[in-house]
């Protein structure tokens, strides 16, 4: 039997996915999964919770859909395991790899003002609160339910081969994932990645993201002497490292956020990227911050500034005792900086360029150093081009389901382990976000919108249905 000789219909699969939400099953499944305290930032103490999430939640759910599951221990001791669920129907059919992460950021108990705390879901109108509802348990729950809907509607077949990776360490930097996948390339191989993470550009508009910006962290340090000295007796006689550092930073990034060091700037945007961003609007919802029109790289739209440009952020800065200042010139000042960069940026040039720039402007006392600790929080920048055939195919599927043109974002503003799929496995990547910008992920009061979840279930059911039809890039 070919994949096209099936029972059921596309509208039937979408209706099944919609009933999953309307019946309360979505909230029930998500409540059970949120209750697992999978805080990967508390490793190794949280390792039993990470393992239980896979054994008690993910493996049974995939097994019910006819997947064969294997859990791989992390090649780095003390880090979270990785599950690969595999369902192969016919070697002639396309193979699609899904991805989700079951680990979450710290729960931050006691800081929640809405709901019932991080580990108990609570509904308030359109919002469903709980740690992981948006990042990422709610998102992979939606995709798994959409797969189930297509499987049931087609009478026990998907019409394509499916693999699904569930990582348990994304919030801790995906340590060990590259090493694991590189050693198991054939097992994780597929024609395309279709996964979900991050926010839509606007809550009501379907979005398709094709990669992620990279991130490189570094410290700028001005360390002039041992100990502080009285600001009255020594003011005007000895240099203040905080003032030196502030001026050094001002020579790197201007007062409106413009990058002043050429090597830190993004490469020119391709026509395909610029065209894709032409109709993308940034909307964080009612509770989100408003875009500052005057901030960022000049000559760019807000969408181009966050999805197509590089930006330097000052994440933390310290000198003296800010909470209890004293009349003393501090001996040392430190700024923790982060460059978010798009694909095509030569990361190897950043640090040497900064050192040359500072030296040429007389800031010899300011050093560029690695952040303290073993993990500097760096990610690679990746992108599938907007004119890739898989992108065109997915946009068509979304339009058939929603009658709305989706926003196509060349790379998300944040970072994720997308280089595992683009660079190691060599596949195009389609990320379909099911959250919105003001979901409070990584903060107290994290939540997912039920209206967006409903839309997402319909979109994913339609997308998975279309994968079983003729006309996908892999088939052609």
C-alpha cells in the first residue's frame, strides 16, 4: 500500500487534534508532565527527575503510537539523557525528525504571582500557567498529539517515517548532544527537522522559523589595583576603572545600540532574508514591552533588527558595592557582554577585533576575557534559507489550514542547538513556535495561551497530514 492509499481526510485529522484540546486531554497531559521537576540547571541532583520524565511520560506515549524508543545516556557524566523514538513505515517515504526538550529552567518557587506555583498547572481564562507550559513541554505535547491525530485518521499509518528526539539538557546548554549525535549519525538521520520552540512573532499569526542567532559571551575587565581608596583623598589622582570601562563600552556600541566595530556587525542580508522579513511585525502581546523605534542598527525594520542583525548586549556590570556604596574609588570594574549574531558572522574575528579596537583608542587597561566557569553560554548561528523547497512546502501547508500567510523568520532571536541538525546531520530545519513573546518563559508565571495551542494543534495536524501526501520535497 502506498502512502496515498489511505482512509480519512485532512480535515478529519485537524478535527481530531482540535477535539484533543476541547476534551480537556491537552490540559490533563500537560499537567502531568509539568509536575515532573525537570530542572536541568540543578544537575546532577535533578538527574532522577530527568530520567523519570522519559521513562514515565515520553516512552509510553511514543510506544502507544508504534514508535520504538531508545534512551541514550549523555556522553558527559552527570548530564541529562536523550531519547530517540523511531517509527519507520517504508524506506521509500520521507523521514522527518522531531525535537523537544523535557527539561525546564529553575522553578523559582515563591516568586509566582499567578497560578499555583511552577509544578501545578492552573487555568486563568486563555492562559495556562506552569513551568514548562511554554518552554517546552506544552510545545512538544502539541506536536505529539498532532502526530496521534494523523495516525488515527489514517487508520494506523502516518504515511511517512518519523523520528523524535527528546533532549533533557537544553536549558543547561545541551551539553553532550553534539558528541552523542555525531557518534550516532545514522540513527538520527532524516530528510528534514520539524520541531517547535520559541514564540510566534504575533500571538495570532502562525510563524515558521528557519534557524537561530548564535551567541558569544565575553567579559570586559578593567583591573587597576588592589583595594579601594578614599574618593576625597585620591579622587583626581588615580583612575576610576568604572569610568574607564564605561567609556570603552561606549566606543564599541553607540548610545542608540549601533555597533561601532565593523567585525561585530552582521553580514549583508540576502534578498531572500529581506523579502521574508518584509511583512513580519513584532508584537509581544498586551503585557510585553513596546519596541523602541530609536534603538538598534540604523536603516533596519524592527524585524530585521532582531531576526537579521547582530546586537551587543550588556547583561551585567559591576564595580564597587552598588547595594551599599562607600566613599572609595573601586579597584576593578567588570562588564559581562553578549553578542547575538546571525549566520555568516565570522566569530573567530570578534575577540581579536575588540582587542585591536580597544588598544587603538587607548584602552590598554581593558581586557577581553572569557566568562568565569566552564560554560560560556555560546551557541552557533544557523539558518535554512527562506527559498528552500521545504520552506515553500510548509508555507503552503499552513495557508491551507489557516488561510493566513505565516510569518517566515530566517532565524529566531534566541539560540538553541540547531547546529546539531544543520551542521552535523545536514538537514533543513523548520521550527514552528507555539508560544508568544510575553509567555514569561524562564521567569515566574510562565504560561501558554490556549488560543494559540488550539491554532498550533490544527497547523501541526495539517502539516503532518501533508507529509503523508505526495508533493513533499523528499518525494519529488
